[in-house]
C-alpha cells in the first residue's frame, strides 16, 4: 500500500437463513449510501430463504448481478421498488465471499474490518456464534469479530424464543455483541411495509454507528409522525 493510499476497512455483513432478507437488503443499501465498504457473506440457508422470499437466486459466479436485483427489490416484492437498474452493478465498494470459503479474508483477525452485522440472524446462527462453532465463514467471521473486540451486531429474527436461544443471546451480550431484535416500531409513522423494514435496518445501523436517514427519529412529542404527514 502506498503512503497516501487509504486502507480498505469494510463492514462485514452476514446473512443467515432466517426469514427477513428484506432487512439485509435495507442494511446493505444503507451502508452503500453512507459510502461504507462492505464484505458480504450469504449462508447456504440464506440463499434458499432469499429465493423463497424474492424469487432471486444468489449465485457465486453471478453475485454482482444477483445482488443488484436483490437491492433493487422492495419488501413488497416489486422488483423495481428502488428504480430499475438502481443497483444493477452492486453500487459501492462491495466484496463477496462464499460462505464455504474458510480461507477468506474475514476468517482472520489480521484482516482489517470495522465490525460485523448479522441480519437476519437465525437461532441456529446465534447458537453457532455463541458456542464458537465456526462451521462456516459467517460464524467464523463473527467469532473473529468478537475476539478482536470489534463491534458485532446480531439482529435475531425468530419468535417465540426459547430458553436455550435466550441463553445464547445473553452469552453474545456478555461477549460484547449488540443484540438488535428485528422488531419494527410504529412511532416513526410507517405507512408501508418498507417503512417497517427500514426501521429495523436503521436500528441495526444505529448500533454500528453508521449514519443514515432510514426512519423518522423520536423527537419527544406525541403525534409527531402524524403531524409530519399532515
């Protein structure tokens, strides 16, 4: 690296197999729009969920095209919610790593990264990270993030939660992770399903300290969202 060259320090985004791929898309759009570098890891189970929820296949050899289609689609299933071709070439500094590649950059603590966001996080993913199983790159990168004392945000998407999963979440909290359940709020004046998705994505980015304008913030006055709409 040249003396004047800026070192690339990405956010690692892990997408596990829980329902909620629109949450992941919203987080990715937020990071790209904030000018952040992104390293993306999509688990095998997440590919099935993405196909089921959006009809989009995520393929290693065509990940840029598939990511562009995913980011352009809204939570309502429309393929062009954010404009046809808006993310046709996965705009921004995005690098993709296959989930089975345990020799990938994010598998090592010496690989520079700002931290990691897991969205959505399935209960199986939560358990794997809490127990340090490192069965795939997603879990390994999360373990590395914790051991290097970097920010780890885990957006768990499951209901109901049993005692075992709750104990795993407490373990992650004790280890320094920030647990952000995928729980939409309504005080921001949601009028569309995408507003609820963006609220959760915004809270994930808040936990990571990434600036965004995904939702209307609470300002201390009752009825603020309704007043803003009138």
